[in-house]
C-alpha cells in the first residue's frame, strides 16, 4: 500500500487529528501504526493497520466509540441525578404530591440535563467537528423516524 493513500486519509481527517490526541506513525520497518492518547497522555488505542481504508475505519470507529461512551455517561449520570432528586422531593409517595412539587421537580430535571450536556459539550464538539469537516450534513429535519 502506498503511503500517499494513507497521508491522503490523514489529510481528509485533519480536523480529527487536530482535535484528538491521535496520530499515525510509519516505522522504519514500514509498519503503520495508529494511536490515540488520553487526556493524561496514557495510551487509549495503539494498533497497526495496513491500508488507507483500515486507517479510515479506525478513525471512524473511535468517533463512534466516543459517541457511545458519551451517551452512556450522560444517561447514567442523569438517571442517578433524577432518581436522587425524585426521592428527595417525593420520597415513596410518588403519585399523590401537589402538582407544584412535580413542576418544581421537572424544572430541576431540565436544569440537570442542561448542566450535564454542557459538561459533555467539548467532547461532543470534538466528535462532530471532524465529521462536519467532511461535509456531512447533520440537519435531521428531513429525517423520518423510520430512517433512524
């Protein structure tokens, strides 16, 4: 495989490499390595690849994994926060509270959602910017539920 094809993929995903602590190395033996470092420069991914197509699959795979990690983190955190807020507000008497108490609880939950998403916003941006740089349109107004 020609290294020019690999360098073309690197250039295609330049935004990814600019935002994530990731790189490609071509060793003196010709081995091609893709790696991603974590926040504290610990190794998150270190793997060999042979073709430009494999490199592209690795890049897109890390973005897909990031999305899964984000969604799991957000949902786990919100589920715990909601449970704790509901228990603190309503106790075991779930369905007989005053309406204003439920409205207050809902307002708190929406605030929790906003705060949680704000906390993840940097990672969300770092995940979507490389895809937007490819010209992918994320406008979902014309996407129907059956397409998802």
